[in-house]
């Protein structure tokens, strides 16, 4: 439990750094310009025992409206200690990492969504592999086969080992720059508020491990 360093790499080679909390399973804004490596001296004067983001936090405006889709920047996030890598979107107007803020998003998508082609060949994200798509389109073509519901996930309510039997979950945001992927679908999925937690007297919402994470991002 604690925080790990997340390294954000931009297309021009720039690196920024952020903290990732293992408690909530999320990368945090703001981003930092520098990193202090193990064995170096932290700004506090203490020795650095775990790579840590340091320096003046880069300005970011939580309230700024999201940049138009064409201005969003595809970055990679590399998370210590296992160097897990996933693709995410960065908003240059707000200076914030938009998301996904956790590599676990791959499993969440795989568990509930498929990509379905429309008549123009565009792949849309469809909940439970059925139209309508997240963006509102009504694609009825070929499915990508992403969808792999995992009952174990609903039952355990936790991530540990629950997806071990699933096929590898693709990093869908890696395809952000592909000409046939629907940007509004991916972005709407990323920004869609999760339903409020059920009252204690109601049955628990499915996919609880993921909805908890995503609510935290959107808090
Ligand atoms: Zn779409």
C-alpha cells in the first residue's frame, strides 16, 4: 500500500511524473517536471528510497473545459514497480491527465464492452456488445471480440486474481490515433459518471471494484 511513481511520456519525448495511489488504484494530477531516483537526495534533504515525483507541480486547472478531441494528446503511463504500461489522454488546456488513470481500465472494458463496426467501418464501443454505442451510434457490423464478461469479478468485488482466466485485455486507448476508432465513444466512456453507490438496503451494483475506482477519478 502506498504510492508509486508513474512516468508519463509525450509524443515529443517529454517525460512528466505523477503519483499513483495503490489504495484507490489511480494516478493523481498534477504532473511534476522532475523525478528523484533511489539513492538521490529529496528536496527535504532525506534520502530517496523510492523513485518519487518532485519539483514544482505543473499548473493544472481542474475546472477547465476539456480541449476539443483533436487537441487531446495520446501519452503512455508507465507505473512502477512492474513497469505496467497503458495509453492515456492528456488535455493541454487543463494541463491534466484525463485518463484512463489506471491500467485496470483494460479489464473493465473487456468485462462490459465490445467494439462494433458501423456501415462506414468505424469501430464503436458498445455496452454488452449491443447497440446503441456509447456515442449514440447504432453500429450493427462485425464485433471485435473484446467482450469477455467475468462473473468472478462481480462476485469477488476485488481485483486480486479475478481476471486470471480472461484472455489478455487490450490497451484500447493505444488505438486512439487509428483512423477507424470512434473518439466520442472512448471519450464518453472515460468521462461517463458512474452511478451513485447503492444504498445499503439495495443490492450492490455490479462491477464494484471498477466503479469505486472510477468514482474516485471523477470526484
Ligand atoms: Zn461511437
